[in-house]
């Protein structure tokens, strides 16, 4: 009898975990994967003795379809039904623009990162970001109560959530402006 896949989930930014129910009498399982729903399934792992497998050979931005086959000696079951998982693509880095005001800067995310839920901003009067302050924005934010006539350095990175865990993109280029 073919095993039943209970779930396929992301287990980090570049891994997918497939879990299935035991098939009566099976001594091992073979895991199959495709990037198409109905065809192209290839065995990616055989002789799996547990009821799950973590696939670490996946690429961001791709949807994968998994099936499992039970094995008992030389006898093999039919393939299970499929479960799919899409690995979120959040590569790239944001770009920023700064608008100057009296004792304030407005930070705007000009180029956004795909699948970002927010952006983490670091800002400081030091170009190495010593004594930095942090802010979180969706698209723009006014940083107020800054020092008058002072140069501020600002950088940002995208925040993506996968299964409740935060992942970050690369930092943007540092942008600097002097407050009025």
C-alpha cells in the first residue's frame, strides 16, 4: 500500500521537509521530487528508514512536489499522492532614499525585495554604525529627534518570515545625509 504524505513544509530558507505516515510492513521508503505537478518525478533519496526526509538541495523561488514509495524487500508500493512546498525567494537587497528635515530624516525604501514583510533600518552618526539605532518600516519612516546639522548614515535589509522564523536579505548600500 502506498504511504500517505501528511505534510511538506519549509524548514529554513533553503530546505524542505516531507513527512508521511507509515505503510504497513514497509522496511524503507524512497522519496521522489518534481517541479511539475503531474510528471517528471525522480528519486532523490532511497532507503529512508524514518517517516520524514529533509531536502537540502532546493532553490529559492521554486515550487517542489514530493511523492513517497514504500519498500519491503524487493516489493515496492505505488507512489503516494503529492504534497507541494514553495521556497520563498527573498534574494536581492533594497535601495533607499533619504529626505532631509529639521532634526529629522525620512527613509523610504525605493527598491523593494520580493516577499519582504518589512525592512530593518540601522542609522547612526558613525559610518561604521557604532552606537546605531534600529527602526522597522513597511515602506517609509520618519526618523525624528535627531541632532541638528549632523550627518547620519542609514542602511536597510529586508525581513522575510518563513514558518514564524525571520530571515534577512543583504544590506542595502549605505546612504548618508545631513539634517537641517
